[in-house]
C-alpha cells in the first residue's frame, strides 16, 4: 500500500467522518467535486452538490451517526487516487449497518483532494 496515498485517503476519510458525524452537511458536500457522481447502492446515480446534499440531509434526518471507514486498499498515481473501504454507522434505534465503499479522489489546481466518484453498498 502506497504510504503517501494512504495518508491522503486517511485525511480525506477523517474529514468526511467528522463532517457527517457532526451533521455538518455543507462541509461534507464541499469534499465532493462540483460535478461529482454518487451512487448509494440502490441503483440510483446522483450528480452534483445539490443532489448529494439532499441525500446526506436525509441520512441526518434518519439519525445516521457514528460513521467510520476502515481502508482495505488504496492506489492511483499523480492527481487521481482511489480507495476501497469498509464502512459502518449507527441509526437512531442503535442499529448498526455497513458495507463496502469505493471512491475516486482527484487533486484539484488548489491542491485539495476532492471526491469525483463515490459508490457504496450495504450488507444486510
């Protein structure tokens, strides 16, 4: 596992988890590129900040919290990297759920790494 890439992904994951767990949807959405795509594992493809924000607002309304990511694999080169991770979270009723997520991050001209594509599934 490339250590530099892993550190970038760990940092991105920490920011992502902090934003969701603190219910800071505006910060969370800014971790995605303007034209990012996201599929929450239900066969639907969302695109752009507005659709991504609406999805995460629903998650917060439904009590999703304590989100955690555990890296399985990272890779890539130069300005584009990917991660495959296990994710887990809790719901309002103390339920625990999770699955596998894959995301592609791109380094933009300002040096920030933003998610361009994000897909996950949920184990039952």
